[in-house]
């Protein structure tokens, strides 16, 4: 009898929340090959420079890096291939409608493995921030950090 360990793999796109204002999020499944899921379970992936596109009514994630599996042989996967995302038709239509609006884009924010062992990716409909918005975000983060430090000193 196999002893299943909890999979707590969580890969974040930290730049997404800094560069974009996230308006709406969707959790999607991914179409992966065998060596890709093995590499993901080892935490060998990166969401830096990734983006999503809608092509022929399907949502695709582009430039997602999943490292080649170390023990993979001749049937190892390409590290940066395009991967199809699995969503309901209603969610796809909502994303497609939002993506057509000026200034909105689709950005992957998190990649994780759920309790069933399936790889999921969280995509967000996002609006790009201006430079002054980014400065405001930095200021708020510094203020929060100072408040927590002051509270820790009192306790």
C-alpha cells in the first residue's frame, strides 16, 4: 500500500501582481505529458515571462518553463512548449470577451498540484499598472511591513 505524501508544490508569478491589477481569476487544468508532471512534482518550473493566448476558441499558455525530467529518456518534453489549458466553455467565453477589451490581458499567476495530484494553473484577467501605481504598491507594502514590525516590538 502506497503512502501518499501531500503535494505542496506552489509556483508563483510574483511579477504579475506587481505589474498588473488582477481583476478576475480562473483555475484551469493543463494538458501535460508524463515527464512534465514528474518534473512539476519536483518543483522544477517557472512562471516568469509567461502569458496566455486564445487561439481557435482554446486557451494556451505560452513560454511556461518546466525543466526536463532528469530521468527522462528520448521521450523527454521540450522545456518551453505551448500547453493547452482546460476550462469550461462558459469560462472560456468570459475570458475571451474580457481579453478583447482594450488594456486587458490574461496572465498566469500560480501553478500548483491539487489534492488529487493534478496540475492546475490560476490565470487572471489583468489590467496593466502605470508607474505611479507600482510606486503606490511599493509604498503600501513598506507601510504594512513597518506596522507589523511595530506590533512585534510591542508584543
